C-alpha cells in the first residue's frame, strides 16, 4: 500500500481498525488520517468496507479492534462532544417524513443545543440558499430525493462542525445543486473543515478531492494525493487506477457477456 503523510497534524485518525462479523473481517487494519482543510475521497466497490468504516467513525458501530481519534482523543471517551463537532450526510435520506423541512432543521438545531433565535435564522437562510424556501412548511414526505438530500446537507451544516462526512452526497441532486455542492466542498475546506467524501463516482472525486484513499476487500490499498496516485500506477485517470487496485474484471468483457446471455433463445 502506498501512503502519503499529510503535513498538517491530523484532526481525525483511524488507528488499525478491524471489524469482525462472526469471525469474518469486514475491514482489516484500516488506518488513515484527515487534517483540517483536506477533502479526502474514500473509494471502493460495494462491499469493500466503506460503510463499515463510516459507521465506526460516526459511533454507530464499535470496532472489534483499533481506535478512532479526534484531536488525538479516542472518540469513545466522550461521544457527545465528538458528535457536536461532526456533520454527516448519509447515503440514504432517513428523515422524519412527517416533519417539514423547517421543522427537521429546528429539531436538529435543538438536539445540538443551539439557541432558538439562531436556529430560526440559520434554518431559513439555509433553506433559501438551497432553493427550498417555498417548501419549508411542506412535509418531507412530498419532497423529491434531491430535495431530501438538500435538507440533509443543510442539517449537516447547521451547527458549524469541524469534521464533515459526506456519503454519496450527490445522489438525487440536479445539475445545478451538484455544481453548488462541489463549490461548497471547496469553500468548506478553505474554512479549515476536514472532509471525508465517500463515493464511487470517480469523475466527481477527481474534481473535488485533493487526496484519495482506495479500499478493497476491507483493506486500504492506496492513500495518496490524486496526482501521485495516477502517476504511481502509470494510468491517465483515476478510473483506471481504481479498476487496477480493486482487481475489477474488464467491464467491456462483462458487458459483452451480459448481451450474449440476453440473446440466448433456448438451452
């Protein structure tokens, strides 16, 4: 595995994480750091261990071995303080669908202990910027997938967290919203936020991430700046690097096989 060390001290550090299910490892010896101002892409195919890693970072799962450190301190020592510094947009928009967008942000703000006046101000401003002002009193159940995703993004920003985790955040977003989100990542990084961006959309990662971590079969296969990773593998695009690192089959060959099976008329 190739590892590139960052010059800034890490805000987040994963130390030799393992997670076993009935003795079978989901992730093995996962170790990486994330510093203030970094936007790091975390890539891997389905089942590679990305979701397990995120669930451990967010405190949903406990690791079988290893630690997650935030500012050098084990997050398990004070999970409430850690979560107060964390903004998280999950892959699936699991929200209270009977609440309106405004009510959901109000709930998030209150859970974060924010003053009521600040909650009202920030919630309404965020909804307006994300083109949801006219829908703020409508139940989330009538929102499109992209609208729900924008509410989740607003919720993650409400309390001005230092660490942000975005898990497939562009899912359901239209072109304008996706462009806004890409610009948002750069603005957040400029403010010193540490950002972990989980995705399998390689083109987006190439556009917004300064560093890429690739995981496959539960192990970290590479951790390097994007430019050094592509140079290392002597390939012109991250897509080629990704395919080589996770030992994917030739997709063109797989596509041809699918067509051949489709065309079978008798056995």
